[in-house]
């Protein structure tokens, strides 16, 4: 499942390419660090393929940035360089009294991982200097790989049951529960077999 329009894919690819070139890295080097093939990365950069959230996490790590920052390009008006710019819902818009509304049918939507039916992820309004918000609809009951990133992470379960692993700790979260933890610790979440959950994740911008 991918909720990208063609122009959104092109902007995402341009931003990934921009970061790679700024770092002086080759397609082969970044693909290797992200755990994907060089041809697949080339397709992503050219806007011909949509990465999953798992792939985007690997690319963000290889490029020294975050998934949310890369996804901001999908809502960006800069279609050429992929360089960071200020989205419509950023601080300037708020200062002008504008309201950034993201409808349920809007926003970049990614699968959790290639070849799986483990739910999807949607980017919610935010800004480059603000906390980033992501909505996860999770159906995967098989634990995936652990993730690590700078800053503290906050999750709020809006529906269902979520099993959260942080380091050696396992927590069972129900609708309405909130958890916060150090993002540099290995962490992952999934749902009990046959279940489905929705959660909001907040990370530093």
C-alpha cells in the first residue's frame, strides 16, 4: 500500500538524492548501509518506486537524518532540489493564523515493510523544527527488526493492543495508554496474533 502521488514520489526521491550527494556517497554505498539493492535505490531516487517505512528508516540512518524529515518532501512545494524547505503547516503558517488540516484520506502512506501486510504508516502535519507525528496502523504480529534513533520517542495507542519492546523490557499497551522511552535503545512494537492497533508516534524533528 502506498499513498504517494507521482509528484510526491519524485520529491521524496529528490530529497534522498540531495542528502546522498551532499554527503558525497554513491548509490552503492547508501544502498548497502540501508540494506537494499542499488537498482531499487536508483528507482526510489527517480520517483519510480515507493519505499516501505522499514526501507525509509534504513535510508534515513544511512543519510544521517530521520524518516519524518525525508517524508516532509512529499508535502513540499520544492520539486527540483529536494532540499529542505518550510511546509505549509510550519511555524510561519501558525504565526499567520492559518490552520493546517490533514484529512483522513490525505498524507503520505507507506507500507511497514516490502512484501508484508503488516499495516501502514501516515505522516501527520509537522515542521522541520517541530516534533514529528506519525500514525501507525499495525497488523503485524511477527516481531520485526529493532530500530534505534536519537531523541526520546512517545507513543499513544488509540485503538487495540500493542506489544512494545524496549531493550529487554516488554510492555503491553491498551487503547488510551501512553509510553515514552529513549529512542537510542533498541525498540520495536507489534500486535497480538489476529489483532489490529492504531497508534500515534511522536519524535523530535
